[in-house]
C-alpha cells in the first residue's frame, strides 16, 4: 500500500472503529449524556487539554538545549510544537508532528543531532512515562474490575511492550540498531558520520520523563473532569485508573491519536468496573473537541503569512556547538 493510501486509510479506520463502538453501546444514551454534561467542567477541561501541550513543548525545548546547546525562543518552540500538532493529530502515534519539527530544523541548516535526536529522546521518555503511569492504573483495576486477571495481564503486557519500545529508542542493542536507524530516517534522515551519539543522554532522559509524566498525568486528570461533567457519581480512583490504562492506545501506530482504539478500550474497562459504557464514550467525545481545537490552532500557525519559522526564528546551525 502506498504512503498516500496509508494516510487516508488510517484515519478512516479510526473513525470506523469509533462509530462501531458508539453503535455497540447506544447512540441515544450517549446523546443524552452529552446533552446533560455540566459545562462548568467541560469548558475548562477542553481548554486545558488543548493548553497542556505547552508541557511537552517545554520538554522538547529543554531536551534540545541540553543535548545540543541550541536554545529556541519560547515563542518559537511553542509555535513549532502546536503547528506540528496539526499534522501529528491526524497521523498514527503523532509521527507526522515529529517529522514536521525535524524538517523545520533541517531547513534551518541543523544536522541530525539537533533535528532528530531530541525527538527520539522525547518520544522514548513519553512512552516510558505512559508505561509507568499505566502500571499504577493496573494495580487499582486489579482490585476493582471484573475479569481483573485478564485485564491486568493484557494491560501489563502492552505497558511492558511500550516500556521496551522506549528502551529500544533510547539505547538500542547492537542487533536492533538497524530498526533504530530506520525510525531515525523516517523522522528526519540518517545521522551524519560521528553525529549519532546523543550528548548528556541521562540528563535529557530525566527531563523527558518528568515532562512526560506531567503531560500524561495532567491529560488524564483533565479527561476525568469530562467524566465528572457527564456523570458526577463516578468513583474517582477506578475511573482515573481506567483512563490511564486506556491512554496506552496513543502508542498504537494504527489510528491517529488513538482514535477509536482509546474509546473502545475505555468502554471495556468501564463495563468491567460496572460503570455505564456511554459515560466513557460521551467523555471521550468531549475530549476529542480539544484535539480539534489544537489542530485548528496548529493549522493557523502553519498557514500564517510572513517568513517561515525556519527562516527567521530558529538559531543558526553554528549555535549547535
């Protein structure tokens, strides 16, 4: 299948899965929940989910400065990151957003170590943060959910796979360096000779992990507000655990932003907890409004008139050393 067809099929697959989940639960019940949603929770939660991308933008800026010495102005880093979300939000696992940032930095004359390596560190530490949080969620689900053994076993296997993916991205063993290089080429080209080593990797990993934990935990908390907006009677602990485990779907490279997959996983977990599936779906549909808002902001930045970010606002390649 050609790359063009894959770009069309994957969003369509996500939408199809989402529609199938909605139909399997009850469109009428979901509509009733949405109609009764408390806007005092919905508005700040949706705006917060759009604004929380400031956290990974700050993390990327800090990783970039730590590993290369290139310090992007705050406005430039935020604009680049949000512009990338307009592309990443419609590509599997947000890979398109990484490619946009790498391409922009490449266009300003920077090499692989500046354009690509910090992105790999950020992606790996984001996966690791998600895996760590999901393990805590699985512990809670083990004591509350029906069929807990199956859910915990399946979730633990996937969380472990995500953690392994993070390790392979950060420090690939010799037999798997070819796969690591292929990922690097997808994002922004192969490393130049003697330019493939990430400087201050330990510090960058700590920075990335801290920002990743803050981003994912904050997003989970804001999504929980949407659940409360739909049904104030839902218990906090089990719901937060379900939201955390379902968020692992963001690492699945099938549909953009886990579309359909995350909703389906959350419905399964809610039902296992004895909670209404339509509550999970109504909350997630409200959360998707934040994705739309973020994409609109990013598209506006991409289409803004005037000199490009690469041409005017990114420090020149000489600043990288």
